[in-house]
C-alpha cells in the first residue's frame, strides 16, 4: 500500500479511537464519583459496605461511591501515587499518625459536621481524645472502629505447665518466668509468638516502652531512644528472643502467630479480636473447651514506677481529603455510614475486633445480640474494660502530645525502630549501641524532612 | 544478498503504479516508519519517568507535597555517607550474583538434560517451564507455605527422610537470603532453559560426531562443542537476568517485607522503596535509582567490552 | 569402560535427572492442588499428610462465591492478551524495519532499547502513574497494557531482530519476482517462518503481563478491573487467611497457563532457537 493511504487509514483509526474513548467516558462524567479507600479487604466487610453504598446511592441519586479495599502495605503505594498526581480519594483510612501528618500539611477537610451528626458526646471519651486536634480545635478524622490489643493465651497449655490460667502476669519478670515454663524447645513449643513485620515491631516497642514508664519523644519532638526505659525494653526483648521466641519469629506474619496459638506451637500471643474467626476455623476443639483466653491487663516493666500498662488502640481513622473532587459528598457518605443501622452492620462484619466508637451502639441490644458474642463475650468485655480504665493509645504514641508531631508516619515506616530491635535481638549490637544509632538516624530523618525543632 | 546497482534491496517490482510519474519512496523512510511505533512507545512511556527521576534526584521533596527544594548533589552526599546504603549494595550483589549463577547453572543443566531424548520428555519439559508461569505472589505464598517451620512440608520431608536431623529454619535471619535465592532460581531458571534449549536444538550434530572421533568424552564435548555454540545466547541471558535480579523488587518485598526479616535482605530496590514510600523522601529515592541506573550501565558497558563477539549488532 | 555399561549409566543419569527436575518443579504444584482440596483441619497440622481421604471442592466454591475471582481472571486474560497482541504488532514491524532497510542508527536501536531495563520499575511507577493520569488512562486496562508492552518491547525486538536476520531476504525477493507485492510476500513467506519467534515473544509478554503486581496495584483501583495477582494478594491479606482458598486460587491461575504452555512449548523452543542462531 502506498504511504498516503496507509497514513490516511492510520489517521482515521486514531480519530475513531479518540471518539470512542470520549464517548465511553461521557456517562461517567455526569455522575459524581466518591472514592472510598479502606483497609478491610475481607469479603464480609466488603459485602457489607457494598450494601451500605447501594442504600446511600438510592438516597443520593447522581452520586456513585466506589470502595477500594487495600492491605496496609499497599496503601502506602497507592496513597503516594494518588497524592503525587493530585488524584486524591475522597475518603480514606489512615493510622492516627497518617491523619496527623496529612492534616499538618493542610490536606484534610475538617470533620466536625460528621462528628456532630453522630453526636459528639456519644463517642467514647478516649476516642474523642484520639481524634480531636487540640491545636486547631477541630476533628480531622474519626476512628472507624476501635479495638484493643490484648495478650491471648491457651489455658490448657498454662495448666500443663503448672501455671494458674487466670493469673495475668503483673511485671515483665513474672511474664518471662511464665513464658520460660511454657517453652519446650525440644518439642518445638514456645511461650510466646510475636509478629515479625516492621509494623508489628513498631507496635510492640511503643507499647512496651510505654508500659515501662518511658516515652519516645521529648516535648520538642526530639527522639528519646537512648533513655533508660527504652534500653530496658530492648534488653527485655533480647531476653525474650533468647528464651521464649521461635528462631524464625521475624518471619512470622501477624496471622501466623494466630496459627501458632491454634496449633499449640505457642502458648501466648498479642493481638486483637480478629483472631476469633481463625480460631474457630483452625482450632475448633480448643474453642469448644474454652481454652482460649485473654488477659485484661498487661505486665509492666521495671521502670514503670506505678504507672499502668500501655496497650494499643487499633483505631484507623476515616479522613476526608480537601482537594479531592467531591469532598462534600464524601462527608455525606460518612454521615450515612454512621447511622446506627449501617454502622451496626459494619461492626458486625468483624464482630469481636471491631468495637463501636459510640457508647449508644455498645449498649444497643442488637449489638449485644451479635452471634459471635455467645462464645467470645469475655473478649469484648475485656476490651471494653481496657478502653474505660486504661487509656490505650494508637501506634507510636506513648504520650498524647506525640500526636501533634508531623513526622510520626515517616518515622514509623522508615524501619529505624525496627532495625534497632532486629539488631539487638540478633546480637549484632548491644542495646545501647543500637539505640544510639537509631537515635542518630531518626534525628537525621526529622532534620531532612524539615521538622527539627530542637 | 543479490546486488544491483539500485540502492534498494527490493529488486524489480511489478506493482502497477497509480501515478505516471516514477516515484521511489526512499528506503530509510520506510525503516523509520516501521520502527517508529516501538521507539515512540518505549521512549515515550519510559523517557518521562526516567527524566523526572534524574531531575528529582537533585531536589528534596516530600511525597505528599507538590513542593520541591533544589539541593544540588546533597542527596548523593547523604547516600555516600549512608551506612545502610552500602549495606544494601552488598546485599543486592549477593542476591543478584547468587541467583544469577544458580539460574544459569541449573538452567543450562536442565536444558542439556531436556535436549536428550527419553520417554516422557514432553511432559517433563512442560513441567520444567511451569515455575516461570506463576505470578510472583503465588510463588511467594507457596514457598512460605512449603518452607514454613511449623507446618511446612519441606521440613517434614527433610527430617522424615533422614536427610538431616533438624531441617534448617528457612525463614530465620540466617537462612532467609539463601531461601530467597533458591526460590528465585526455582521461578526464573526456565527463562534460561528456553533460550539455551532452543539453541541446543540447532547445533549441528556433525560437530559432536567429529569430537567423538577425536576421542572426546562427555565433558570435553560440552566444553569444546556445546559451550562455544551457546555462548551467544548465554551472553544475552546473563545480561538480562543480572539486570532483572539486581532491580528485583516484588519477590523480595513479598517474601520479607521492609522491616524485621527484611533487614537481612534489604537490597537496593527495597531500600529505595523504604526511602520513597516509607520515609516519603522521594528526592532521596530518585537519587538512589539514578545510582542504580548508573551502576547497571557501567556493568553493561564493561560486560559488552569483555564478552561481546564480533558480529553485527 | 564397557560401552553397554556406559550407555546404561548415561541413560540412568538422564532418567534420574529428569525425575529430579520433574519433582522439584512439579511437587509444589501438586502440594498446592492437594492443599486446595483438603479439609481445613488437615491443612494446619504439625505433620502434613500427603493424601487426604476427605477431598472436597469447598475451597473452590468459597473462592468463586466470596470473591470476584472470575472477574479477576477475565481481566488478567484481557490485559495479558491485549498487551501480547500490541507487542507482537509493534515488535514485528520494528524488527522487520531494522533488518530489511538501511538507515542511520538501525544497528544500535535494539541494543539501546535494552538499556531501559536498567531502570528499576519501583522508581518508574509513580511518574508513570502521573503520566497515565494526564492521558486519562489511570484505572484502565489500556493504561496497563501500554505499560506491559513498553516493558516487553525491548526484549521482544532484540529477539525478533536476530530472528529476522536469519530469514534470508532471498525468500521475499523470490516471492516478489513471482508477482507478489511486498506486503503479500511478507505475509506469505516471512510470517510463517517467523511464527515460532512470534510465539516466543508472545509468551514472554504474556508472562510479564500475567505476573505483574506493582504496576497493576498502582494503576488499578476499581475492584472490577483488578487482575489476578492483586486478587490473590488481597485474599492473602484478608483478615482470616484461608489457606485452602488461597491454594485453590493458585491452582486456578496456574493450570490453564500450564496447559497452554504444554501445547505450545514445541514452537516456543524452536522459535528461540532459530532466533538465537546468530546469538
């Protein structure tokens, strides 16, 4: 074929393609699309959210809500891609430190109207403390549900080791003594199973430092990793790793630890209520005999000085991005989402783990009648007690003031703290050396980010 | 190629010409036209990201903010002084060279094997190529499942068959690099097999006959006949596999993540990920990828100088 | 050595090697399939069992009921198929152009293109996403296809180029002397000879597209558009790890690919071989 006709044909094909693309895109342009990103990829929750979306769209014609469920590790990438290209989702989940980091950068829309529609006083006080931005006197996020990290254990294994299964250890020393009795390396049984990915090491370190009367940052935001409580925590961790953890604990995922408890490879783990499904599926006998228990308290370290233990508040916050295309519709969706009927369904999709943020739902008879509570009521009550009495805090926050620092997210994801723990437990550095190096790296990071105030 | 005094290799044409005027399309124009889509696609889609990364490496930028601050070569200075960077280079080299060598050895061996005729060869061939077909995520999940220290079947087989009293803990810090290299080899060696086996099948059997007459045993035959013949294909394969292994991200990340276990396999791509997506310092991350690119380019140049045979490119 | 003994040993070595190869490559597949049909209780046990008396397809039922797995499968096929067709079209044209026409730079184009592999995908992905957004192709299968094509083109061009070089131009010329137009000569003579090489390229591209996780994760947001690797990763990360279901997903992903591959592997190897004649 001659060059002319070939060119002409290419031109026509190209024009047709463009026309088709525009045509196909046209209907989508008419509707308002609200993108909702969340971190609950399990099929049940997705189905519940689909139902809520369907109802919302009926009440709000012209608005289309698209949910995207992501695992945590993927949220980083998507968030960055989105923010880098200006393609903000309307609504998204984020850890408390994410929410603070983003609001400090002016990227979030205040949520006071959503809070008001729920009823501010109905929300548990500690949740309000979590989400209320003191500096600006505004809410920028709301925890979607809360849960509390507890020690979960096998009562039968404790009895076997001659321990009283109802006696929670009060100090680290007591706990290690218990765990040593529960460990039998020749049988491949370990007292404790911890999760190895960086996110979980971050959790354990801040909880233990907090339970040892310590802190991670001073008033100006300078890291305090070389302070005594942190060093003691590292020493404690090393002792644990040597006596009572499996040699490949670093490779254990969070759900693997549940598998360990279910199969009797470990006697204790730390975790949340999500595990009940796992136990029912993989250790039905233990569940039936009531051999799975949770302690209502956690042990404190030698420098606690009478202060209570610190445990984690699992409390990803809903956030609304100011610069998304339809933030108002996003806010409308969140208000709809939190109507008692809808919120109840959401909570019931992961019943023992999701604890409602509103006191009214907590006492609602429909909630109390959730089938899972027949077997697991003790777990829900334990969480409630901790929420009321012990002020759990979100990850990386040992003191409420830390919430206002804008660099926590970056530090958490930087592997600095994780490496510190890894080096100590592997004997590559002494606790003091590892802490010093982590301190130096953290200070450098905060400086490079431009947030140094000391 | 037949030579005529016409510049075009087309030879005589019998096309009816629509125009009375004789008009020859210059041949190089056709060449450009045919190559254009490929070049445009690759350069267009790669050039902007690459250029952007080079530019970004000279700036300090937070991932979420549209502001960049020019800092010149500061990123590179930080990198030079960064102990973790050098560690990631070392780990990256271990991983790249380790998996590359194994992939080549196993791949060539398997290709030689599959070049022989035996009963069930078609079946074994298909099976041998199957690991390459699986998505990395499935491979990682499967390996984690099989090599699990609690209920993995590998441990059971190793201890049960008496091979070892206690199977190594595949996912502990001491062994994870090796386990990853093995998994890498398992899933990528078919790439080598395909290329080498294809070449083996076109080797003139006369050459082997001649060698046998000269009294060469199996090993000599391999060294003097087979190896020179597959050199060309191996050249490309080694280059590509090294590049892919050095920049490999998803297998390592899905295996070990960034922290905890990942500490022991934190190669340069993983480190770049932590800096860009974790610490959100994308300028720093861009500088790291510029360095990665430079290292690979240098390697390629040296590699070509050393090993490229005399032939038209 | 006794020649009969030597032949026996050689044969034994070959069969032993083949058995080992088959085991190493095939056992994981077998284990995956077995786990997918075992009852839950037999999956998480301290001593694994190599057979099960209570096989059931429950995991598969869960897979297709509870997840959008069918959609993911179709998406993967679409995206991988589309990328493959696009790559073949563009690479064949380019390789033909490079080998049949003389023009400046033709020697180095294929080599230079290989340099694009020096850039780690992890760094390209964000600016790539920005570009796709500007083109309106974010969250679309076309955007993914373009990215996979651009990734597999350099290698495909390299392969096809050396392949076309080994097809003598005399064949086309002979066809044209016989009265065929150039395009007709190409279609009737060159393409059939190139078919094995084209199949080799298509398999490489298909695998690149089929396996990719990173680009799909960043570019695709809508659940309906997700490809299989994303689907499986989400399954794995879900609140309760259902090993049976995950293994079932793995089986569903791999069996069709394996069957296709088995059918086509003869052509594939011939294609690589002919292309590799000149190295």
